[in-house]
C-alpha cells in the first residue's frame, strides 16, 4: 500500500508540482513539433488537465479495472493527450462506482473524482466538435432556457399561423392534420429540420472519430459495440447492481429510465417511418386507425417517453453534486423536458384529434418536436452518439496488441 501511494503521489506531481520543491528530473522522450506549434500541455483545457492528473493516479492504482471500459482503456496509455482524454470521457457512463470505491476520493488530498472530471470534459467535447460551433456554445451556457424558448417560440409561431388561417377552434375534422397544415408543407419543414440535425451530428461525430484515430473496425467489434450500447452495459456499475446516484447505494433505475427513453424514442421514430411508407408506398394517408401500426408504435413510444424522462429528471434532481458536473444540469434538464413535452403533446393530440381543439394541439406539438430536433446535436442527445463512437473505438482497440506490455498486461 505504501508503494502504491508513492506511485500515486509521483503521478500527481507530474501534473501539479508543488512550489516548495521542484519535481524530480525524469527522462522524457523527444517530441518533434511543427514550426509555431504549441506543446501538448498548452493545448489542454483546465478540465482536460484534471482528467489527465486523475488518470495518472488511477493508472498507478488500478483498483477499478473491472468496473467499466474506461480503466482497461486507460491502462493502454502512459500519457494522455487531448484526443485520449476526449475518448475516455465519452467512454465513461458516469455510473459512480469508481468514486465510492476510490481510496483517494475526497476528502483525500489527491481528490480523485473520476465521474465529475470526466463529465466536465465530456460536455466540452459537445462544444468542441459541434457544428456550427456557436450553436454548441450557446446551448452549453443556456440549455434549459434555450430549449424551452425554442419550443415556445416555434409553437407560438404555428399557433398564430393556425389562427390567421381560420381560428384555433373548429368543427371536428376526424383527425385530418393535413386540413390544418398541408402534407407538403409539413414534409418540407421537418425535412429541413431533420436534415440539419443529421448533418450537424454527422459533422461532429466525424470530427471526433478522426481525432481519436480508432483504426479499422471488424464486424465483431461493431457487433460488440452495438450490443453494449443497446444494453447500456456499463450502467450496471461493473457488478450488475447498478449506478450510484444520491449516495453510495446501488440502483438500476438510471439504466431502466434510459431504456424507457431510448426505446420510446426509437418506437416514435419507427412510427414516423411506417407512416411514411403507408403514405408513399401504399397510398394511405393520415389519419390512421387507432389499431394501425403507426398509432400503436407511436403510443407505445410516447408512453416510454413519459416514463423515461420523468424518471431521469427525478434522478437528476436527487443526484449527489460530487457524482457529476452540477453546471450541466440546465443542459440535461432542457433535453429531458423537451423529450417529455414531445410525448405529452403527442399523446394529447392523439386523444383530442377528433375534437374542436385539434389544430391548436397540432401546432403546439409540432413546435415542440421541431425544437427537439433543432437542439439534438448540441445537448444531451449528442452524448449517445459520441458514447457509441467511443464504445466502438474501445471494441477496436481491445482487439489490437497492447504495445506497452507492462507486467500482467
């Protein structure tokens, strides 16, 4: 144990040398830099430097190697550059197991807090790789306000459009949405918004992927990464009992609420895809019967998107401040609220589609959905994309020879 603490202190001294005594001289490899290039240390932000310090200490300890993929990936490195830190931060699922198991966690003088340090770098990657960058920075600063303002503004615009076209209340239309907004108008609006979201997310994750230099992906690596992402494998705490949230007690509810949210979203997306096939291939236009595939899929997905976001919001409120980055809560809650409102307004529209307020309900629902898709590339949704990319890199990397060959590695 004394040898372990000595190694950890030496690792800490590399990142935070004390003013009273200069760090011991050690042999360092020569790093050739291009003309006018800055040293790597100058390129790291304060949050990235903190993760590098924590990883050096963890690399000397290795007690948490079995908890998640972060620690085996860490042991393949002796130094941590910017790309390494971004990769490890997105590989972290913030389950909290390492924080409560760590003998160097606060109040120890080393103050090792892996979940919090990783969370701060992870949200930084959403801004660093965002396209356009200005929108990423804006959402990072004002996530909740921006989400609700965008949803409210778009909904108000559509409500005014309905009002100018003939009024918010009308004779029952038997759920004919196209009598309010023509099909081509809806297809154009949401085609542009959806295309922008896909483009922005694609540009961001492509930048991330190129930066981490993963190597060639085999079929086995892709299958394993997809399996781990869909199961949310690393939200089990490494032991199957779940995450820590408000204290050191384990709970699987964070994993379950994530599953409700993810699969609810995918069912709603599937409902939209099936309805598109009905319209263009079968020539069947909305509204569809209650027992049709689009309505059944959308209803099941909507229920999932009520349960999942409500549960995640509850866990977010109860979460211990050391378990993550408190500064991210507005961004997290903005995304959660948009998901919940998307489902709530959609189910309300389904329930009232044969009534006189259908046009008003439709305008509100469409405004919320458009706001959700416009903010997808910059908020919490992006973490699912970047985390999946990090999982794929780990699946590729673990199949490659470990060049360090240290001890039992």
